[in-house]
C-alpha cells in the first residue's frame, strides 16, 4: 500500500454536501440575505448570511458551543461546498448573535417562518399538532436554568423547552424556552402522585405549584389553537402525567371549549401521537391498546371526519 499526499481538499463532513445542496435548491442563502436585520459596513467583514450559515453547519457537524465552530475553520473542502472564501471564527459568530435585539429576532423570524410554511404540502386531512417537552442540560448560569427533571444528568440545571410539532411533517411550528425547575425545584420531588397526596393533606404550596402547572399547560394549548385559527377538531392528552385525573380535569376545564378532549395516558403515546390522533378520530385500536370506540358523547361533539386537525399534549 502506497500513501501519498495530494493537493485536493478532503473533508470528513462529506455527508453535509447533501444538506448544502438542499439549502441551495430552496434558496436558503437568498432568504437569509433578504431578511437578516443586520448589515455590516466594513469591506473586510464576512456577510452576516454567511456567518449565520456557518453557525448552522457547525451545529449540524456536532458543535455544542460557539468554540466548537473552529473545528470547521480549516476545512477547505467544506468551504468550497458552501461557496465561502473565508469561514468565520467562533468569535465572529458570537458577535453576530450579540447584535440581535428582541425586536430583530421577531423581524428576522417571522418572514422565515412564513417561507418555511409555504413549503409544506397541503393535506386534505390537515395536520396534527403535537406539544412535546424535552430537556436541555446546561453547564452555566443562563437565565431560567434550574435543577429539576433531568434523566441524563440528574441534579444538573436544565431548561425544559416546549415544542409545537406538526407530526405528519416533522416540522417544528414554534418553541418556548422554559425553566427546568418543574416540581423538583419548588417541592423537592418529581413524583406527581406525591404532590397530589401533599395537596390532599392540606399543603397549600403544593396546591399552588400544581395549579400553576395546569395553568401553563392550558395556556400553551390555547396559544397553539390560535395558530390553527381555532380550527381544532380534538385535543389529545397523553404522557405519564395523563394518569392524574386531577391534572386532566384542571386542564380540561380550561381548554374544553376549544375542542373535544380525549385522554390516552402513557409515555409511549407521545412518540406516536400523529397516529394516535388518527386512531382517536376514527375510533380504532392502536398496537394492542384498545382506545374507546369513540370518546364519550360529551367529548365527540364537533369532530369532523374529513378534517382531523388535532392538538396533543
């Protein structure tokens, strides 16, 4: 075997080539250049759109912080695929985001959001809207970081973002960054059954925290209902906490006017919610779990067979 050095550039991130080609095809760079609210005057400055794209590529390559972007700085093959003569340093990327104000974020996000929605295919049956929470562990003292439920890093601070996902399209419609505290930060327990027991024993603080959680869940469901212009056929409550009749009753009392509410407890149902939506609206069973042939009469008034837009949480 003969090993020789050659002048041609080689990249270990060749798989990003397909993604880059996809971005070129949909006109991603054009959209960034048109809507980015930041303009630089220096003739030596790298275009903000290129800096933003470099940040995106760094994340796709596995970067977990700005400093990791330097791993791509010497990758000439990747630069050629991106059409960049200079790849921004991690400091340049960081400084770009420091320029953003809250108003700039809104002005930048809204047209890009509308542009992405325009690419979604129209479905005669509509889309199911799934509200899911996840956990981001943190290693600093960022705003909102608190200790709470964190299965990967127990005891470490985290955020618990809430994501509104169009299940059939794997499209994140919107997201909210929430504190990672949950019950644990306020009550020292992660067990909902224990919290309810404390409420029954007259613990006013436990009742306050419980009511606040039910309020937040109802508020987010209402927010997503406005995105669907009120055309919601059903609300599906799933996940482990759906076993709590007290929590379900509190949420249902607040959002029952939006659409019929059906409850399917169990953590595994969260990952299957688009198909669970269909099973609910069609009165079918699902993988050995027999759903009610139909939810109760009080829960089914208004279900439209041909237009099943459901929001699940």
